[in-house]
C-alpha cells in the first residue's frame, strides 16, 4: 500500500528550487585592489609634510621591497574580496553577501525595488562590464553590484524589473527587457549653447580668474592661491565641461517599467524613473534661455537620486515629456499663475514679482525667481502635509506663505499670498490631497 507524499498539494512543503549563487565579473578584483593603495594616497594627501619626511628616509632598496610587498598584497586583497562576494535571486529577494573579515548580507525584497540603473564608467566600457545600482524604497543609499558583464547586467536588470512587477520566477527570464519608445534626444550643439548661456558657468569662471590674482597680491602665498584657485577652477569645469560630458547624448525613452534615461560621453549611464514615484517636477527657465524658448526639467523622486529629466529642450517638447511622467497633468501657462498682491513688495522689493501660484484639478503649481524662473508642480496625491507660515512682518501686511511637503522630503512654497487666500488654500489643499490619494492609481510596473 502506497502512502501519498505529504507535500502533494501543500505549497509550503513542496521542494523549493535551488538557489544559485553567482560571483561578479572576474575583472572586479582589479578595481578592488586599489583600496590599499587609496588608503596610502589618502594618508599622503592628509599629511603631505609627514609623508615627504618618511619618503626621504627610505632608501631605494627599501622602496623596492615596499613595492614588492604592496603590489601582491593589494592583488590578494582584491581577489579575496571578489571571491567572498556572492549574489543570488531567490523567489522573494535579491541576496548579496560581501565581506572578507566582517561578513555582510543584504536582503532586498523584490517588490520594494523601484529602479535599477546600469552605469558604465569609461574603463568599464573598455572592459565590457557594467555596474548595477538599485533604488529600494526606504533605503538611504543605493546598493550595487560592480561589476557584471554588460549583457549579464542588462539581463539581470530585466529580470529584477519583471519580478518587481509581479511576474512569476519561472516566467521572469522570458519577459526580457521591455521595449522603449524614444521621446526626446538632446543634440550636443543645443547642450553646449545652453551651458554657455548659463549664469553659473560664467560666474564660476570669473571667480576662478579673478580671485587667485587678488589673493596673490594680498598674501604673496603660493599655497593660499593654489588652495583657493584649484577648487574654483574645478567648480568652473564641473559647471561647464563636466555637465557637458555627463549630459551628452541625453535620451529619454518610454517603456512599461518607467521612463528610461541614457546619457554620458565617457561614463555611460542608463537610469530609470519609476512610475508613480515622482513627487515634484520643476520646469526651470534661466534668463538667457528665454529668447530660444528653452527650459530644463528637474525631478524629486522618493527614495531616488535621479534629479534631471531633461537638461535642455524647447518648452513644448519638455511639457510633452512632463505629461508622460505625470499622466493627466497639464503645465499651467505663465498667464495662469497669479502674482501676490502689490503690498508684497513691502516685504520683498522687486523680487515679489517672480512669485506665482496656480492650483488645478491635478497639481499644485508654484513659481519663484525673477531672473531664473522655476515652476514646481506637485500632484495633489503626492502632498504629505500642508502648512501656513506667517511671520510678524508678513502678518503686519496681511500676507502668509503656504508650504506643501512631499514624500521626497522636499517642500514647495507659495510665497507672499494674501492671508485670507492662504487660509482658504490651506483648507482646500488638505481636501484635494485626501481625495487625490484616495483616487490615485496604484504604482505598478509593466502594466
């Protein structure tokens, strides 16, 4: 007489598929071998005088012995850290085990993954490898897998996104990477002109050219000039050349797993703006861009570091992309933004004209800035709290500010509003936020 298996029809007792742990790409030890060398370089930079004294005491033989010991030790460190790093995708989580001396295991639940980015620094592109960065709800920083083979990284990314969307483990491999439809591509010429017409670029360059000579005539100290001039030159380069290199060939595409952003001249980055996680959209219009009708679009995404959606584009093109990020939202035209009352000029002379407010059925829109205009759009469903703030000077003139807090930890403020209007706005916005959250569609990928 045969007794049927106890696990027949009992899901909890069925044999689970084995979990296969994988290692990173074999080129990873070369990257990690630099850690001991970086420690020595950091010590030398922190105390250059002491480092110079120690080096002058060493003979040629001692230096050769030190190099002969340091290089194999660094190589061994890189190999062992790679050997003891594993990752695996289970039925419910991504598991990452790291650590040579102190072990660390990270359990990332698949349903809490909101974005998976693939980045390729220049040397990684040459080696044909890529880095996988994961945005997880509730995590302060991104976990990463560095490095994987380029094809393996894209395959793993597609699998994680499919699993996060609710696909079964046995079908997640078959889903593959969702197709993307290109919405926007920024020409390099437009990007270069836009950076040249940005005030921050010229301000940093002027400071780098003017401040060092002034310091030289004032102190006659070369170290003071270098300590001040080099950071200023670095800031000038970062605000112009650095941004051009980072935002080169900026492409925005639409796919079922969110908006995909590809960019970079040397380091290539493939980012994802997860649907439903965008808290605020800002349309920025610098003074020198207005004649060309260009704008820049920035984002506040809950739990993510993605902050730029469009580096530069004509307004109508940028607004079409915004409509894909915030479905059903129309950007209010400038004429629809009401200014504060004229008595606001007694609190903030001249610059009060740059503030404005518009509230539609979908968003709370606040404008600020006279030279560099910025319009922030907050969907009502993303508002976490509303506050009315009124200092003594504003109270004297019957004015108040209304602050709207979002889930990304940021605040959008309608400034210098009439006190009665602000009180009514506070009450109405609280109601709009409540009904907006009730009627909002659930955040889901690959719908």
